[in-house]
C-alpha cells in the first residue's frame, strides 16, 4: 500500500483489467499478490494468458494470508504463472529474512498438498523449483 496514499481500493488489481485485454502481448506481473485482493489476482491470472502472480512482499505482509493465497493459486492457476518470492528491498538482511519466510510458507503449502494426496513429492519438488527459480526467470527475462 506504499505509494497509493493508503487508499486500499487502489491496490485492487481488477482496476488494471482493461490493460490486460488491450495489450495481450505484454506480460503483466501482479506484485504483492494484489493483497488483500488475492482472490481477484487468481481470477485475473486464470483468465488472461498475459497476467502472472508475483508473491513478492506477501510473505512479510501476512505469512498466513500468503500460504492461503498460494494454496488457492495452486488449485486455480497454472503453477508456471506464479513467482513464489521476490522483493524490492535494498537491505540484504531483509531479503534473507523474507526468503526464509517464503521458503517455509511454500514448503508448508506443498507438504499439505502432499498430505492431501493432491501432489506427489516429486511434483511438489518440481513446483517449488518453478516457483522459486524457473518462473521468475522466464516471466521477467522473457519480458525484456
């Protein structure tokens, strides 16, 4: 919510929908999971091929919300459209701390899906690799 004068509705990613449809060849990386509108973020990423979810900052805003959102994202959006971690920190300690929380959150969500027999261990490992490495690389580098 920094930079939008604290007006909560300004963080609703649905306000960008006209851009997603007008520029279908442009990739849109929705930062901060659109918090607290992460259900809208999931629907937009599912609907538009050019919309991607970036979990940057979300693990620090609310670890529980980030886990709930990730679980929902994995149920509703192709996992190649999700970046599991990111940030715009300038302080190394903050980056490390956020990464630690993000990894724990991702592991907990994937372990739950393994326990519920939605995923196998090998599928969960592959998804973790995609969320933490492959997806951000493909989404961001292929956008340049």
